[in-house]
C-alpha cells in the first residue's frame, strides 16, 4: 500500500511538472489570444470619456469602430475577442479602466444566457496563459471550476500549438486594427454552410447572467459611467431555428426590465441574411458589418441626444 501511495504521488508530481512546463513555454508571437494584451493597451491609452464595447467574437468581427468614433467624436475601444472568455470575465477585466463619462456598450452572444458560457470555457485558459496576471479578473467559483474542467484539454491544445505549423492567415494576432476590430475576414468568400446553428434552449437558462449585468451596471454608475446593451448580430437561419425566436424574445423582455441600463433596438434589428456572414452565425462579413454598425450608430446617437437633452438646465422663465 505504501509503495502504491508513493507511486501515485510521483505520478501526480510528474503530471504537475509536465503541465507547468507546457504552461510556461512561450507562445508563438502570432497567437490570436495574445491580442488581449493589445486591447488592454488601447483601453488604457484611450482616456475618458470613451466608448468601450464588450462582447465576444460577434463584436470582434462585426463592428466598424472607426464609424462609431467618427459619428460620436469619442475614442472607441473594441474589447471583443472570443465568447468563450465568458461575459463575467469580459466585464471584470475592463473595470479598472472605466471612469466618469465613459460609455460601456455590452453585446454578448446568446450562449451567455443559455448554458454555462457566462463563466467561460476552454478559451479562458488561453487568456490566463498569455497573461497570468489576468487571473485577478477571475471573480467566481464557477470560473475556477471551469478552468479545472478544461485544464487537460488546454494542455493538449498548448502542446499542439507549439508544433511547427503554418500561421493561420485569418485568425491571428495581426488581424486587429487600431480600434481592436478584427478585419482579416472582411473580403473573404463565405463558406457554403455557417457553423453554430443550434437550439438555444437545448441548455438551461442561466439566471446569473442578468445578475452579472445588473452588478456591472451598478459599478459603472458608481464610477460615473453609463451602460448600454445591444443584441448581437445573428444569421436569419439561426434566429428562426426551432424555438430560438421565443428564447430571444424572453431575453429581450428580461434585459429591458433592468434599471439603469439602456437597451438599443430589438434583437430583430440585428438579424441579417445568412449571406452577410463569414463562417459562423455571429461573424459578419464586410457588407453586414457596415449595415450593423450603421444601425448601431443611429441608435447610439439618438440615445446620446436624449441623454443630453435630459441634462440641459431648465429654461429661465420670462420676467
């Protein structure tokens, strides 16, 4: 029994050292996830007031920040990277740089509401590996459990990523422009079939997502910042698949009830024909990206105009 116990400890130690060695090995400079470092630099340098967009890849690949900046006159930072980081993490990581006058626009994918994506998946490990210091943005036990769950799979991916291979010509660190927008895909031909078509209610509704949004809105308000919510772009096939329309309508009703958060438009405003998407039901190509950003910009300008009019002092009464 003692020998078995000793062998078990040795095996555990060997696995730990192997994992540690893989974790510490440097990444390839073109690693897509390393762009999170660039995005944080943009966020820190933008100053205030500024507009910060928070979401996953639907935001990274589907926003023309230059258009928003030109329309509003405010610096724009697109923090969108991958939905697998989890909305809880995405909101936590921007908190240190949110100050008075800022406008935070949240646009997460629908999977953050159904299932466990709120607390991330395998992709969260890549951010921790790129910058271990970002572990300070882990704020829930569920995120820790997620990291433990995906540790073996991440180590396998890390090993494969170290092998000699051609650089992905589309998904790499250089794909982002000076605002944080992903632009490598804009003129590429769309595939015959879009990935990601599924029934949202196949996984249970996660009520914590609403609480996370409310908590962040309260935080932003205390900092003197405002929070807006915009639904993500979605391919029409996904929107009409099974009972997805009803599931999305339920979310719209819930978000509209949150105090101190302004919802711009409706989910239907950002449903587009399949041919405007690149490779998934969330990733817009050039034409769709322009169409979505134009609609967002119009709604945003209207919201800012209403906010400005509410802040105007009352007219002095005639003598």
